């Protein structure tokens, strides 16, 4: 899966296919050295490829960076690298609507041969992934790589039928060999730092979530701090070899999980295969049609798009989670992915504060069976009273905790300042039996 995803996500990041292959090779190799989770397949990921810093885009004069645009323009055969393209940069509220309007205004420019290729590739992918792999998943040790088969068959047909004569654009020559290590441009550090920070947070969240799933499934533990260090060192090392930010991918992780690997050294074998691709096999895919790559992109994000079907269930289970999901999704689609991430985090914090302020608070009393139950108007206490508030105790909830505690039990400020009361409170603080506390609540003298 590293090979087809490397080519596809390299183009998705507005880079060359070979740079996508570099991002599939070097992260796997470095993570095998620094990482601790044997089921992590570090490399390219679609959502990370969609987030190049705007300053780099302006510097290279790239016109389109929106994901939907890149997918759909593969059908209309529009050159994504051409500065004078008919589809300029669209920002702000309603950008998706404006982009779709521009696309459908120029839909008549679509290449018929490209549309036919896309339809055939989609049908083939659906048959392999949604029918064969699903129906025979108990018999197949490893799922059939539909993406790789799609690219191989499309490349062979393109070369034999000379599809370039029908106006179908191809990947072109993929340089062989390894890149020369070079130090990143230090002048770009501060201009792109805020957006890189967002990408770093997103990479950590996605990767550590997949690590937790794999470790729970296979019953072993990893050090989260060491994983965070591994992600950072891997991306720092890869920055010297013309790679864009790397991250783990759910599909690759699940394949490793099903293959029964036991160490991170499985990345060494993967690196050897990718090294063979970089030196020999990559040149064989020079006639790979761009429309076939768009189908691979659509297939890779299909599970993400289908998550919208679970929204009604999410609202029924937890309204707050449904609000967070909806807010983040709409902001990311209508504005941009970085804004969606920030709005999602902010919405989560607001929901947490609101839930903590509305958390139930009550007292528990011990009944005749010596079990603690929630206090009711007719409950009788047997000397022990427990106050419970279903919320975390921190600065935002401390005042409410104290207010509810005093309202439910007793406020020390309202106790009369008498020698008897003072002595009882002092004795209670020193750890006497519960009858002293009960005497304060009932205003009766305590028993010796």
C-alpha cells in the first residue's frame, strides 16, 4: 500500500510523485529505529497531504490545495500546477460552493477518455474491496490490494493503448535513485511555524489513537512519551530527504495487525521493497494515468465520508459529541481544515466546561444493608455521609463543589462559634468517630 499511496498523496500535496515515494520510504525506515509500536506503518496520509502551509503555496505559486478540487480536476483534466488556471484560490465562508460552481461551469471541458477510465477503475475497486475482500475476509489472510492492482492494470492499458493520444494525462517520468540529503530552508521556519504546529498536533492525535487500538488488540503496552519522540525524530530526519510530514494510516496499521508482526523491524523489509521501487519499478509507472490516481484518492477517503451516516446515532448517544462533530466538520469544509481543527478543540473545551458546571451533585447515605445509596427525603443516616459530584475537581469547578458541599451538608461559617462546637469540630478533624459529625448536623450533643 505504501507505493500507490506514495504516488497519490505526493500529487495530493502538490508535489511530484517521487517525493511521495520518498515519504513512503524514509519514515518507515526511521520509525523502525525510533518507534516502539510494532503495528505502526508510518508514511503518507491524505489529511496530512492536504495541509501544506500557505506560505509555501504562495512561494511556489500553487493554485489549488483544496482536496475536492484536486479530485474533481483529475476528471476535468485541469492542470493543478498552472498559475493561470481557471480556478483561482478561494477562501472564506462558502469556498466549497464557489469551487463547485466553477467546476460545473467548466464541466463541458472534461475529457471523455478520462471519465471512462475513472468509471472503470471505480467499478473494479468496488468489486475487489467491497465484494471480494468483504465476502472472503475470513479466508483471505491479507486483503487483496485493490489500489495497487488498479494502478498496475491502468498503467499497462495506458502503455499498450497509448492513452496519451486521447488527451489523458499521465504521471510522467519518475526519477530513479535516492535524493541527496540537504538542510531545509531555515528562512521558512517562522513563517510556517503556526501551521506546522497544527500539523504536529494532528499527527500525534491520529498516530497515538491507532497505537492504542493496536496495543489493546494485541495486549501489550507502549510508552506514549517515547512514541511522541519517535514521531518528532522521524519527521526531523525525513525533512533532509525531500519528504513532506509523515503520519500513520489506519488501513496500513490494520494490515500489519492482521499479519501478526512482532517487532518494529518489519519496517526494514518494507523499506527494502520500497528501495527496489525507487531504483527499478518506479520507472515502469511513467504511463500511469492521472484519473486512475484520483480513484485511489476517492477510495482512501471513502470510510471518512461514510462516517456521516453515524451522526444520528452519535446524537442519540451523546448530544455534546454530536455538536462537536458537526461543528468541526462544517468549519473544516466551509472554511479550511486548520480552522476546523481549531474550532473543534475550542468547542470541546467549551462543552467540557459546561458539562462540569452542570454535573449532578448529591449525597450518599448508608442503609440497613450497609450499602451506600443516594439520599432521599426520607433517608436515615447511620453516621456516615458521603458527598459526590460527577465532575473533575479543578479551578473552574472548585467554587461549585464548595457551594454544593455546603448546601448539602454543613457550612462551617454558619456554625455558631461556641466552645462546644469548636471542640467538636477540632475533635472531628483529628479523626474521631462519625458520631461527632452526626451531632453537629443534628445539633445534638455527641455520645462519649
